[in-house]
C-alpha cells in the first residue's frame, strides 16, 4: 500500500507542477496583454514634468529671433497653471554637461513657452552650442544639481522643419515650426502673424536675372540684378533692409533713401564695383542659390531659391507666383503694361516695324546667291518714317533674343527686307543670320536693348509654305509666298514677274500621274544655242540631285523634250522639282502645290515664273495659265454624323462659290452660293470657288448624315455620278474597268467616335468573281500624289500602321449576305496568334454619294507597301507574288527546286529553310487547312525582302470568304498541283518538318483553333455586325434570316472541327498512337 501511495502522490505532485506552469504562462500572457492595452490606451505625451522640452529646430531657415538671427533653437513648455522659475537650471546637447545655464529670474509662463536660441558664434543670451542636422544628439533639461528632468533625442529632418514631441515622447519632424507657440495649426498661424508684424512686411522681391547681356547698369556694363518692390500705398524707407545670396549672412545694405508707393528698386550684383547701387555678390545662372531680403528688424522679409536661368531670362513674380520670364522688365511691373512701359522708357515702342513673312522649309520659292534654298525672314516698315534697324536683333530662340545682330539696315516707309535664315552669318551684301529655322521655332525681332518687338511661332507649316501676316496682324499659312512684297495676290504676281532664271534649259511643264503614264516633265531650250541634255539631272530631293539622269538628247533653240520620271515620284498636293546641270549646280526649280487632276504646272513664253493650266499639253504649247489656283471654300458646320439633328443650316465661305447636293463635281453653271443652305436629311454638299483671276481649284466635299443611327463607323465615298454609272463609269462598266484598271477621282471620309478623316483619292473596282455576282461591289482606294498623298490616320485603331497608300472597301460578296465575317475571322486569328500576313479590318457602314450601301469592311490592301509598313522595310525591296501566276522570278526558282529535288535530304532541307520561313509557312498551312478553303489557289500572297528575315519568303492570307464550308483540311494546303502547295507537299515526308507541323498543329488546336476559342471569336464578330445586318440585308432585298442561318452553319462547322482536323492529320501523316498522344495529348 505504501508503495502505491507513493506512486500516487508522485503523480499528483506532477500534475500540480504542470498546473502551476500553465497558470504561470496564463498570468504572463494576461500581464502582457494588459501592458499592451495600457500602452495603447496611454494618452498623448505630457512630458512627465509640467516643464519640458516641446520643440527643437536643428536647421533653421525660416524662424529668426528678435535680432533677425537664424540659428538653432529649443523650446521649453510649461503646462501648469503657474509661472515656473527656471533660473539656475541647465540646458545642454550632452547628458551631464550643463552647457547653458538659465539666467536668474528666467521664468516659463504658465501654460506658455520659452525659446532658447542656440549658437556658438553669437554674442548675448544664446546657448553656446549648435545642434547637428543629422540628429542623434540628446537634448537635456536639468535642474540646479544637473539632475535630468527631461531629455529627448534629435532626429534627422529636412531643412526648414522642426522636431516636435510625439505621443511616445520621441521627436518627430513637423513642416510648420512654431517657436513660442502651440504645436498645432493655430500656433503656426499665430507665429506667422507675429513674424509678419515684427518684420514690417513692406518690401518684396519681384524679379531677378542671373545671366544678363542686354540690360546695362548705370556704368554701361551688364551685371546680374535683383529687383525689389514696394507693394504698399505709402513710401517705405530702405534703411535697414539687406540683401544676400545666402541665409545667415548679409552682403548688401540698402542706402538710406525712400522707395515710393508701387515703385521698384534695382540692385546690380557686381563684386568689386563701388557704389550704392551695386551689391558685392554675383548670381549663378545654374541656379540653386537663395536670394534673401532681410527687414530692418533682422527678420527675413522674403527669400526665393533661383532655378537655372537661360541667358537674358528672368525669374519674376506675378500675382504672387514665381515663374521664368522671357520678357524681363527691370524697374517695371511684370505684366503686359509693365513691359510696354519698359519699352517706352528705352525708346523702342515703334509699332510700325513688323515681321511680315517667314519661311522655315524653303523648297523652291527663292534661292540665295549661292544657289541654296535657304530659309528666310521678311521684315517690313509699315509706318510713315524711315527706321534704322542697326543694332536690333533676330533670333529663333526666346532664351537668346540677341542671337544675331542686324547690321546697318534702314527701311523706308513701305519697304520690305528679306534676310536669309541660313546659318551662314553674313552681315555684308546679302544678309544671312547665324541660325536656320525649323518647325516649332519662334522668330523674334528685338530692339537694341533686347526688348521683344515682334515674334511669330512656326508651327505645323507645310514644307514650301510660308507664314504670312494678314491685314488684322494675325499670321496664316500660305502656299503662295511673296518674299519682298506685300502678302496679296498682287504681291504674288509681282514676285513671279520678277522671278528671272538665267539657265538656258528650263522646266517647262510638270504633270503628276496621268492614267497609264508616270509623272512627266517637259524641258525647253530657251537659249539661242543647241543644248545636249546629257549631264543634266532632275530630282525631287535637293540633296540628291541625280535621282533621274536626262538622256543624250540634243535640243535646238526653242525646242522641248518630254522626260518620263523613273525614280522621281511627285505629289500634286505638295512637292518640289529641281533641275541640275552636269556640275551639280541648281539651274531651275519649281515648288508644286494643289495641281488639279488632269492639269499641269509650267511656264508661258515671254513670262517669268510659273502658271497653272487646267489641262496638260504634252508636246504642245501650254494653254491659258493662271498664277494661282483657287482655295477650297470652307463651311461653318463640320461634316459628320448628326443622329439627333432634324436639320442643319450651312454657311459657306469662299470667292464666287458654286455648289451641288448630289455628289456631282461643281461647275460654274451650278447654283451660286448666295445664302445659307438648310438640309433636312443626309446630304452630300460639294462646293468650289471660281474666281476670275485664278484657276478653279478642287471642290470641297462635306458629308452630313442626319438620323442614320448606324451602329458602325460611317464611311462616305463621294464621286461624280458619271464616274460610277456614266458612259465611262467604273460601276456600270466594271468588267472593263477592272481589267483595264480604270481609276476615278473621289473623296472618302470616315466618321467614328473620337476621330475622323476626309481625303481625296482615286477609286477602282476590286474583286474578280464578286463584281460579276452582286450589285454590292468592292472598291480599291488609291491615295496618290495627284490627289493629296498618303492617308495618315489610325484606321484600325491599334496604332500599328497609320500611313496608307491604298485600302480596300470590301463587300466580301461571297459572304456578305450571310455572315460577313469569314475573312475577318481568319484575319483576327492570324494577327492575334501568328506572324502570318493578314489584312487588318474595320467594319463600317458605307454610303455612296449619300446613299446607304450597306456593311463593308475597310481592309488593308495586299501590296509591297502593306508588307513594308508591317515589317519595317523599304517597299522598293519587297517582292510580292500571288498563287495564280508564277512567272520567271526568284520565287519560281524556289518552286522549281522543290519540284525537282527532294526536300527530305539534308541539302534539300537546308535549301528550303534558307529561302522560306518554315515556321510561318506552317502557321499559314494550319489556318488554311482548318478553314477548308475552296478558293485558296489564287488567294495567297508570297512576300520577301532582303531587309526581313534574310530575304526568306513568307506566306500571306487573302480572301478567305469561301471557307468554313467544306470539310476537307489537309488537302487544302498539301496540294502539289497548285503553287501554294508545292513546297508543303514536297516536305510531307521530311521528318523534321513533320514534327514541326504536328507540334504546332497540336498547339493551335488546343488554343487559337480550339472549338471554344473559335466560337468565342465568331461571337465577338457577330456582336459587331448583327445590329447593322438587318438594314444591310433589306438594302439589297435579302431576307434577314440569311444571317442567323449562316451563323448556325458556322457554329456547326466549328463544333468538333479541332477533332476532325486532328484525326485527318493523323491519317495524312500516318501518325502512330504513341506519337498522336505526344502531339495532341
């Protein structure tokens, strides 16, 4: 029994010990929790003692003491209701050392503050130590026995911040120091009010210049300067005010004089110069210095840190804000009135000297004496007295207004002077500035003291055009510059009359693209001697004079020769043409702009300068010529879509305007515009000017769509109805028009949310089979130089390609009355998941001469330019072949190699990989095979460029309308009897190719061409076109069920297509079960 009891007692003792341990742990946890709670519930720090350290400043830039000294300081707070005598106590930045003893009688007022200023360099009642900006020091308040009553450790902070006690007693940075006031918003406000009252707050800094070469001091030299201003209504004594370029150190004391109400005072910063107006310090143009104005009390009145300042700019305060100014006004207010007053003070207020015209991209208007087409600036005296401009300045840089000094140049009343802005810097004879011009420059004319008299900004000015001053003083772009003459039609005619050329061979007539012909130039021998054309060259690039060499043809006096351009490609909208002799010297030149379609630009016998002609006259005398071509009229309401408008009333501006409302070309026999036009339905308005002294120009075309409520972007295609359905119309004669490539002038515009464009173009019929089976036909849009050049617009909204020389308006006829989306489906898959070239697309509602024409897709046009724009190569290096005609090309050589050589040998495999992009071809094959395309044989493109993939050919998708119908797959791509299938068929038994193909096929069938993804893509396209399909089908007399039926067919094709193609590939290549699992899972 005793043994058992012993064991029992031991067990019980063990339990007791365990329980005691658990209780101890719980108690400890409870204590910890209680401690944390108490800590978290502790009120804001009260300093322990009623008298304690409450705020410290270690880098004082903003809080002067009563003597105006900026030094460190420590604030003592008394939170009790009684004054506290602190005489004999100690303050220190080091524990145990009483570095500063409070004088007898020192008291910290009840619920008040005492500030101790700390500086080892100042005399008087200052604590003899300074605090480190980096922090880490212990600031101590000690009693008479040096017992620490309160202490705290300083921390690093930014300049101008103070350190205040946080809830845990630690010092934390504060942005608003409050020496002697509570550490809160009210305390900060009270401190600032006290500081302002102590400082006086009368004078202010108003303008500073740290790099001055224009504004002379009284001694005639150019120094930095500081301007102070009296903003009050009463005079202020300058006595006691001081200036410096740094805090804590006075460097200049103002003289004992008065500054009147609203007046300004300039202090010149000139070390070593004696006089009351000169300070003994200079300013750095690089910035970073702080200019300080100190009040007589010693308090800082104002300070400002200087930024980097370019030469002759100033840092000026206007409406309380400091900003860099390009118009310094020393001694005057920093506003327009002050600037005008400053100009008058220097005698440069003459309002009659103007910059009247500027050309920044001279392409053929005026050559200088060296034969160079330099930029130029025209200055005119429009006053009644002569003006000597000697010592004035021209500049293209607001930061350097004195860039080029004008030499002795006196302009009589009404006289114009042309100064070439060439960078040649010539001040004798023909004047040339030291700078040249470019778009974005500002041309500045400044007086001798640097005051800006006139300026004009060059912005978005087309090449060859100038900025010309208008009668109201504004500037407008003109295509008819008038250097040295007034900016009028008469001035332009006068300039042309005086434009003599000395070359025996002249450019006589210039034509930009006639149907079936390249650009051509007629040259004429105007001398009395025979001329051999060999050695002469023409070019549209001034720096590449030999683009086209003239042949060895001899011209007798008065004889002409027509040269068809080979490398020169001209634009009728805006271009230039140059004629050079055998030495490379410029002989003749022409700046082309706005040449009408079918017209030309050239010369007349016995006349200087150029003329416009309504019709070209190849090999014959030029007809009636006009110096200018009429400008297009303008309208006050922009063309576009107005779904909520019941009507629009249009006001047209132009000279002798005639208009049409049916899309036809306006003529002088059409109605004259005499009053605003009101339209109540979708209308095409076309208007042209017919002035008596100018060739009628292009018609302006405005498309207004009222209440159409299209769910797609709207495209307007406008052309004279005869161009479509007349005797030579391309629509009514589509077969001949297509085969002979007839082209007619048109205007195309697109309107979408957030953007639009309108541009003249040429239109052709597009499509082979589609033209014959449907009245809804496709068009090719040609953006040629004769119409207006390339289209620059993000048509497809992806930012990839934004410049186009051609586009398609594609009806997708084989698919248009059904789903509208077969071709677009494959384009999307190709663009999203492969590198296969495919035509981007954008669904639109097309209106033809204002009539609804249905759903179309704007498409990229397969061409060398298309490939070049996507691959970043030169279009001239691109070879594009189709699947229909082989010919004798590099591509045919590759096909022949595949026909007659095994591609399974190492040599054959290496050859084909060197010449064909195999991975890209595999992607193309998979897309075509999956599609079941029954029209692939001619609808494929083969591209190559030596600048892309080492010249390898790649396959491109085209016209996938007849897809997703038949169930065939592998036979589509591996067809040895058609060009596209020769190489794939030859590679069928190449094991490496087989592995590549099947691996990629598995990836595509699990991803982009999976049933799920294919259906998702169809659904996304359907969501775009279905809302508009009802109107489209009704337009062409079709049942609306066509769309829903076809969508069901597409769903049926997609469902299970991946599995069907997988099985056919397994059978086609003889894939084992083991390999099938590897490739297809």
